[in-house]
C-alpha cells in the first residue's frame, strides 16, 4: 500500500506533539516495510531530518520569513498535491485541518483528531480562531477519522454529530528515554520536588496546582516545584508565586532536551498532571516509564490513559488536589505501589501498536 502524509503539520510546527506523532508513525511503517512518503513541501519541521532516506519529499528551512506562513501553506498545497498525483498513493493521511477542497480526487483520505480543546475552551483562543470550522470540514471530507482517545471520540460525536462508525480510536505511544546515569542535577536543593511538564496557561491549570501546594503547610515547607518546558515563568506567575508564600527559587522553570526531562522524571518525588482537559496525555506515560509516581486529574482522557496507575483528584477543587498529593508523597508504600503499577500500565502503549492499528484502518478504507 502506498501511504502519503501531506504537508500541513510540517509547515506549521518546528517541534510539537502532532508532528512527532506522524514522525513516529512513519518510522514504524518503514520498519514494517510499508511504502510511506511524507510530502512536506518547503517545511520547517526538525523531526523529519531524523527519518531514513527516501521517506521525505521536501526542503527544510530553519524558519519562514516573517508573515509568510500562510503563503508557504498555500504554495505547499499546490506543490505537494502535484507531487502526489505523480506518485499515485493508495491513501492520503491529512496531518492537520486544511481549509480547502483537495484536487486529488478518488483517493481515500484519513484524518486524525487529537483533542476538542478549541470547542470546549473557546475563551482560551482568539475570537477569530478558525480551527473549529477547519476541523469540521476536514472531518466531513475524510473517509475515516482516527481519534486518539475514546473521550475525544465522544466529544467529536457530540460537537460535530459524526456517526460513531466513522471514527476509530487508536491510542498513542510514548517515547522511551535513554535514562541518564547521573547524580541529582538538583543536588544543590535540600528539598525533594514535584514535577510539572508542559504549557501552564489556561486549561493546563498550573495556578491551581500552585494554590493547592500553598494551602498545605507540609507541602509548601517540604517540597520545591519544577516546571519543565512551557517557557520562562511570566511576571504574572512570579507575582502569584510570591503572593502564595513560596520562597525565592522554590518554584523553578527548566528547559532542555529529553535527557533533562528524563532526569527530572527520575528524581521527582511525583509527577503532577492538573490539566482540566487532555485529548490523550503522553507525559503520564513518560513518567511511568521513568518510575515516577503519577498524580493526575480525573477528567477527560486521563483515567483512560493512566488507568489504575495513578492517584486522582478533581482539578477544579483545590483541596482535592492538595489531598491527593499529600496522600502520595508522605507514603513510601503508596509511592512504590504507583511505580509498580506504572511499569505494568505502559505495556499497553507503544508506537508499534499505534502504527499496526493505524494500518488496519488504512486497509479497511482502501479495500
């Protein structure tokens, strides 16, 4: 089967979870000897350079010139559809939500929906945000839709009234880190720390996490907080941290490569995931793989991913967050139990399994 990934997400992301997803699928398809080609056009994605020779058709720029993103998207649309006509794929997997009518007729199309954040939390986005309409159009023209969780599938049915039989749920895999053999990279701190990973604004609920720690004398006196990724702490965040009674440098932001994140997972007393909503949620699986206990929201897809390998809380209730964290971090038995359950839970998720299930969807649509 000749499988084509289109240009969309690779034109829009230098790094990011969605383009990483397609990169991982391409690797697995290649390992399974499938005929896969990524028609990336003039792109700016860093993951594609790591793929085996022959999988990518395109040219990488370090970045687009200012205010030319839409121009490159339009140019890539015409360029890559011309290239695909010559290649004659059996199936096209649209990698995001383009607002166009494809000129390549008669070739089955699949699209993946990752979450329904724009529909559930419209106030977190600009008033002129058009993702919802583009997503609706992409779902309408697709022959089949892949949803990365049952929760997202249910949201798709509710918001877009898509027939359930048109949607297949395929869980994502997670990246296995090469765990570094290092002494604590934060050995200068006398306190253990709680770990937060990723963006912090809006529905990610970082501020409620901070407030929950501040309301427990045992937690605020006994633990630091490290936030990995998400950019430096803003002035508003710094003001909140000060107002909640945290000491200087007790809440720190850290960036870096996967090796840094792996070290943090290994060293943290626990990983806390207070998000109000996730389409899937890979960080809990990464934490489990590094034997870091998971303390998570009980909403959206989190229970579907974490299963029995986490301690849950209501992310809208500060006291619930606080009590769940206290229950874990002050109990060596609970910590060891969550570590053991986490190692079992991650056996249900892999990129190889994700690719194999995706191929079954392709075969069904093509045949």
